[in-house]
């Protein structure tokens, strides 16, 4: 019995300072390092660094994209994948540029892929055919503006081909889009009411369903500017890019 008591007393007399905390410290360091890596990875993944070039096919966006990123306009074809490049501002900053395919079966997919890193959006419109294509033009613009991932970033609407006689002015195009978005908005609203929209990424555009839509009702900065890629007149865009 006395021997057992001596062993117990010996164990009890071990001082805390004599314990080896090395394994514990290593484990804590590993946990902290993992958290830091995850934080940096998530931050890098969600940082907004890209300017998205969007619009329907044949609007001239890919031609303008190549002119800005490659130093000259080139013959272009309908894109089946995104084009990625960079544009250097007068201040020396480099902006990542992403040309999103305009084909109706592809544009939604690639917009979803890049919308979370979008710093700004360029929406290109063919000012000559806009009246004929107004439903598609308004529908895609609505998709962009109503998406919760892009509701707070600036948007510039480039009304291209202003060098042509039949081109609509940027003021006329803005008015046409406001009227058409009223119709698109009602259609989208009816669809959302018929399904569970709790997980929808789309927000309602405008004040309320009973008030006609106007771009001024939106909280984000939206500019309509004339443009002619053929005559290399897109000063409004370069000023916009310099301001980012």
C-alpha cells in the first residue's frame, strides 16, 4: 500500500512546466494555417476584377474587344467560348476583359460563370437592328441587371453602329428598352410566382409592378452612350474604363 501511495505522489508531483506542449502547438499552427489558406483562396475566388463584354451576336462586342486588347479590330466570327484579354488604362492599370459569347444558347451559361468576378459590365447593342431584336436585347439586359451578383456594379450600354443612317440614337434605344423591360418584368414575375423562388438569384427591377420601369429607379450606375466601332469612336467606353 505504501508503494502505491509513493507512485501516486510521484505522479502528482509532476509540474505543469515539465509537460511537452509541442504536439498541441503544432496542431494549433496547422489549424490556423488551414484557416488562413481557406480565407485567401475564397477572397481570391470572389475578388471582382473583370470587365464583362456582353450583348447579342453581331452587336460588335468581339470586334471592339479585340481592338482594345490586341490593338486593332479584326474580322470576327460568332464566338462559341469566352475570349479573355487585358486592357491597360492611361493610368497604367491593367483590367481583365472577358468577351461573353452572344449566342442565345451560350450567353447565359458564360455570364453565370463570370458574374461573380465582374467589376463592371459593357452591354453592346446594334443600333440598326435593335427595333427588330428588342425582345432579345431587353431580355438579356434584364437578366444581367436583375441578377443579385451584379446589381451593385456599374453598367455601360454601348449603342453601336452610330455611323449608319438607320441607327437609333442612344436616347431612343433607352426609351425602347424601358418599355420592353416592363413586359419582360411581368413575364418573369409570373414565372417566379408559379414556382418556389426562395433560391432564385434574380431580384425585381424597378420600384413596383404598378410603376412603369425606368433605369433611374435602379441603384446602380447605368450609362447609355453612342459608339461606332467601325470609325473607332468609343470615347465613352474608354472614359468608363478609366473611372473603374
